[in-house]
């Protein structure tokens, strides 16, 4: 689990995105929640990368880790993208 310092360092980022979204002249909730989902997925990727690369003997190299994350992103986004195109 992340420490309290890591979690507290995310608060200004989330607050900044929320403030920037709400003070925008053309505010809409879809854009706001998309920005929040982007924050969540980006930080989840960072946590996953850190967890995978902890053990030096068994860790993945950068290219393999990037490939795995790219494939996971494709799997997660394929359904929403195909529904949007229909």
C-alpha cells in the first residue's frame, strides 16, 4: 500500500485538475470525469510499474513492461472505443 506521503502528494494534482475543470468557461461533466480517469489510470500505471520492477532478479526490462502496459490499455479501451464508433 502507498504511504501517506505518496497519497498526500496526489491531492494537489487532483485538486488542480478539478479547479481547472470547474473554472473553464465551457465546463462539462464528461470532460471532468475523463480528466479524473486519466489521473487515476496514470497513477495506477506508475504503481504497477513500481511493483513489477522492485525485485531486480525477476524484474522486467523497460521495453517488456511498456509492451505489457500497452496491451493492457488496448484491452481496457477496446470496448468503450468500439461502442463510441457504433
